[in-house]
C-alpha cells in the first residue's frame, strides 16, 4: 500500500479531488463505517462519486442513479473511486484482497438472512475480492446476488493462499479492462 500511496495516490488524490470539487459541492472523500476483521467497525475511504445526500448508509447506487455525478460515473466504471482504500490498507483496516465490506445496515440485514454470513469477517476486508472478480460487483438486487457473493467470500476465507490472491488481482484487472455491467 505504501508504494501505491507514494507513486499513484500522491498525485491522483489532488487531481481527482480538484475535479470532484469543480463538479459538485461537498467533500472529496466518501467516508462510511463498515465492518471489518472480527466484525470491528472502521471508516472506509472512497472518492465521492455522488452529490451529497442523506441516504448513503441505506440506499445502494443503482443503474442510472441520478445521485451519481458525471465524473463519479467514470470513477465508478473504472474503479478509480476505490483507490483511496489503499489508505485503509496502510492503516491496517483492510487488505488488498478479501471480502468487500458492506455498509453496516446491509451487514445487519444480510447476517439475519444468510447462514454463516459472519465467516466473511474472519479476515480483513479487501479492496477487491473473489466475489467481485467473479462478477458479483455493485448493487445486490436479489437474494441470489448477495448469497452468491457471500458463498464466494466464505470460499475465499477457507481457501486463502497467495496464489489465490494473485489470481483475484489478475481477474480484477481483466474485469476492469473489459468493463462490467454491474459497474455503475
């Protein structure tokens, strides 16, 4: 994470920050509490991609969501909005690879509906994860969306290896280059 912070974020944060400020009022970063390792809360950082609103703890971004700014749509499509999470990795709250952390409200909701949901908190959450690399990215419209994501998260926790992490990183890069229907 230190290498990414020094070589990429050192110039990218001021550049993207300026563009965000020019396009809309509000902070450069979207910050939200999430559950991480051992279900402990931490503050996640992302570039802000929406106009400032009050329902960010409950309502997920949807296709053609009017809250998403023009720059935000580009940042989301390319996953650049996630890069500030390397600060979370540096702080020890996250890993590069692991189950993606959900908003606390969604975590509480899903844990009641999905058996062994809590197993995904046995490791640090990641900037990317097996579920995202396999297409379970973005909004969870149906129970199958979230249960499929959690199934892959549990598989990752049980089968972790450096080789698996490397495969997930490669799959993530390929997914970003090819584009994803769920990236909005």
